[in-house]
């Protein structure tokens, strides 16, 4: 089974948290879906050992 992760997060915690949270390259606020998508990609980078100016790793998740 596949899930729509972005839809699940936005529908359960609300779009308001992510709407305009990040700015695009032109300096305009991003939609909630695009902001969340960018944050998820940045989080994956951090988990993989890279750095990010947008997100950090979660204390609740244990990485081996």
C-alpha cells in the first residue's frame, strides 16, 4: 500500500503551519504542500549526513 505522505500530514495537522513557511527563489511564500515537500527533502539530506539551514534531525527518532 502507498500513502500520500504530504496529504496525510497536511490533512492531520493543518495546512496553516506550512503555508508560507518557506520562500521560493523569487522571495514569494510557498504553498503548504511545496513548503512541506522542501522540508521533507531537506530532512532526508540531514538524516543522510548532510547539513541544512531549514531543518534538523528529530530527537524522537533513533538512527542506527
